[in-house]
C-alpha cells in the first residue's frame, strides 16, 4: 500500500481494517492468520483461534503502522513464497 504522503494514512486504514476483521473473525471462533510483506515476507503467522494469538496479530499490525518503510513491494514473488509456506 504505497502512499507517497508522509502521513501513512493509507497504511493506518489498512491496519485498522485488518484489526477489525481479526477481531470479528476471532469473536466468531474462526481461525485467523496474518502475513505482512513488502519485497519480502516480514511476518507470517499460523491460523489460530486463541485470544493470545489475536493479541499477537494486533501487536504486529501496530508494529507495521509504526514502521517507516520505503514502500517497495513485490507482490507476485511474495505471493508465490506465501503459497509455498
């Protein structure tokens, strides 16, 4: 989600949306996982239904929002790597 503005509003919105979906799905006792990446995978969790796992995902989303990345992504290559894992 490259955004040339320094506000990172687009990334914050994406993280808040992911957090809301995580909360909704975990409240329904559905397994939730998260993968964050740019030009490589930075974090990939397993699928779990526990509250501790949900809190770990929230922490990772917070870390992503506070991280000042360069915005470069490589979706096709990373998508293949995610599928292999």
